[in-house]
C-alpha cells in the first residue's frame, strides 16, 4: 500500500501556476513531494495517518474518545479544512463530531464522521464512543473512553498518471501492475482508546488511534492502519479580562513525531485570537497558523485559521484554510431522573 500512496502523490497530474507537469518534468517534483509527504503528512504511513487539523483544541474527540460528555453539555462540531490551496489534488478534510453526557451514569457518548481526500484517494471513518468519568474531587476528574470505528479507503485509478503510461485516444494504461484504471476500495473495523484528566488549572489526555493495527485490502495491496498516539496538555490563566490558553498536541507512531504548539487569548468571553506552530526541529517545521473566532452567543462559536507554510512545499501552494462551527446546548439528559421511591408500609 505504501507503493500505491507514493504513486498517488508522485505520479498524479500536478498543476502549478497553471502549468501542467507530466512525464520527465514530474520526476524532479516527485522526489520533493514524496519526501515532504513522508516526513510531514504521511510519515511513513504511520505518524500522520489520522486527519490533521490546526484547531485541534476545539475538537479533541477526533483523537481522544475519553472527552465525550466531559463539559456536561451537548456539543455539535463541524470542521472543514482545505490544505495547500492551489496545489492540484491537495488534502481536503471534513469532520462532524457530536457528544453529550449521560448524567445519571456519570458518563458520555459521542459520534464522529471524518472524511479525508488526497489526490486520487479518499478515507472515510465513522465512529461511536463511550466515556466513563471518575470524580476525584469536586474540581477534578479522570475519564476513560473507547471508540469503535468503521474505516473505508478508496483509490480512483482513473485519476492517476504515470510517466510511462499510455493515455492517448481514450486509452487508460498505467503500464504498472500495481495500478488499475478502476476504483479500488476496502474497509476495516478499528478501535480508539483514551484517558483524560482535568482539574481547575490544567487538562491533559492520551488518545491512541487504531489501538490494534489493521490492514485494509486494496486490490493486490494492503493499506496498513498503524497505532498513533496523541498526547495533549493545556492550561489557562486570567489577566484582567483576558484569558490565555497555551496548549500542545504531540503526535507519534513511535517512529515519526510531530508537535503542535498553540496560544489562544480570549477577551470578554467573546472574542479570541491566537497562533499555532507545527513542528519542533528543522526537519519537521511545516507551518505556522493564525486563528481567530467569536462566540456569537452562548450556544454558537465560529473559528477560522490560516496556515502559512514554512516547509519547502510553500512554493507550490497558497496556504491552508480551516473553519470550525460549534453549537452547544445545555444538557438535561438524565437530570430529570426521579429519585428512588421509598414506600411507607403504613399506607400499603
């Protein structure tokens, strides 16, 4: 499967500044793209298999099922991301997350839909999660969660082009035994697990995506779903009417590693602005991002971020855009459960 994805990246039609690169011209660009995807996005088909989002702090359910229902509210979150705009076949991602607490069980449930498209490939995930909260004190708790997930991958062979292929007179022949001109698809059932801790000052969590490695069959190949580990840490403090929230998200498959560092400032519990940096050394620095948002009311939040590329790929794209809309409702599910009835034998 690694061969197929590298071919998607390196042999698809590429248009830069309205110029179409094919054949021998593409070979030079291919080396650069394969290297960058390997180190930044795909990371050996391991570290960055899960979809990448800049505003991870607003939607932690995507990588940690233990956060389902933790804020005692019903949350509906929609995310749209366009990465590397202007680059044909650029990653395009959409996510929908819903979670709510079940008060009388001191737990929470969540649903998640994630769709990721990259060139000729698409990756769809649908998951359901359950989290159990354990109260330590009034102002701190631990939550553990699990998610069952259906994962499906497709590759449209008709969208691929190879330097040696024959594509004249309606002929579609890649001249490659690994590739076909039709759609290849496969699916698998996977699981995520997570643990989350929160007190008045900090929150931290560890989520494991694909706790048991699986393989999705695709034609004569297999796409390997590796275990990916997500560690998050955040705190907040108040300066007059400004709330500052620094956070980090560390991602690894124990071979490749990536770090997101962010700082968000919020005014009057309504407006906020911040920045984020992806990477921790010269080999992993991929982008810096500026984000801003507004709480339109107590229920509706709108956020936007723009990623400015700082890797070698910056010459071939116009940055990345991401939008989040979050709708929150006060939860009453389980709060109206009647107390246990105690019968008085005097009236029996």
